[in-house]
């Protein structure tokens, strides 16, 4: 087995790619706690929880991401991460503000979409109910 010094990381959102590039180390959070991954880590799959996700590039620079729930798959020298929502921040303070602004707006949009769907479902039920009534 060959020893590699870096991993290819792809951090994806439903709308596109948030990060794609080499990394020498990752730090993430699963339901059972935080964990780190180095290039020769055993292959595995885990569900991620909303947390801070850290990627250290081969030059030693750290990139900080705020992520929502998702899935991480490590296979060989490739790590694929798919999350519902995610943002990158320059530091933890900046990240906190960005996450609060973007995620709160998305939650409002999701709430409005669920309300519209509920209204449409109720209207459909009323229409079906009216089909059963005899017409005068």
C-alpha cells in the first residue's frame, strides 16, 4: 500500500461546489463527536451534523466552513462531502455572522415553501371532497 501525503476534497452543496482541492488534514463533527482525517486514514462513511468543518491545505493554511447536516465519504485519497447548506468564513467570528445571516434566510424560505405546500394540499383535499357530493 502506498502512502499518500494529501487528499482530494470535494465539498458540495445541492447548488454547486463550495470547495474542491487538495488537503493534508480535515476536521469534522459527526453525531458521536468530532474527528480528524489524515491522507492515509481508513476508508469510511459518516453522517455530519451542523458544525464547523476545517480543511488544512498542503501548505498548512486552514480554511473554515460552517456546514449543515450532510454526508462524508472517504475512499482512498478522495474525500467527498455533500451538505445541505454551507458557507466559508475568514475566521470564526466572520463565520458565525455569515451562518446566522444565510441559514436564517434559508429557513424563512423553507418555512414559506412548506406553508404554500400545505395550502395546496388542503385545497386539493377540498376539491376531491366536492367531487363526492351529489350535484343539484
